[in-house]
C-alpha cells in the first residue's frame, strides 16, 4: 500500500513562496487600476488584460495556484 504524499505550503521552494506572496499583494491594486483604466478608455487589450487580472485574483483567492 502506497502512502500519499500531501503537499503543504512549506514543501515549496522559498523563491516560489516569495513570488506567490508578492503576487498576492500586487494583483489587487493592478486589477483596480486596470478596471478604472478600462472604464475610461476601453480597448480590446484593456478588456483582455482586465480579464486576465481578474482570473489571477480569483485563482489566488480560492488558492488554486
């Protein structure tokens, strides 16, 4: 019988944990800024970038990443 290896947040490398923490802190201000920019000057690129930022923010919030 094989034992399952559980992944904890401490099993990741230190540089990955640091990068994830920085992204968690910066994604919300970037998303808000992009939302304001998209409301004033909507272009296709702005809308797509806002969708990517929202997807990243939701995935971090629900701890998918």
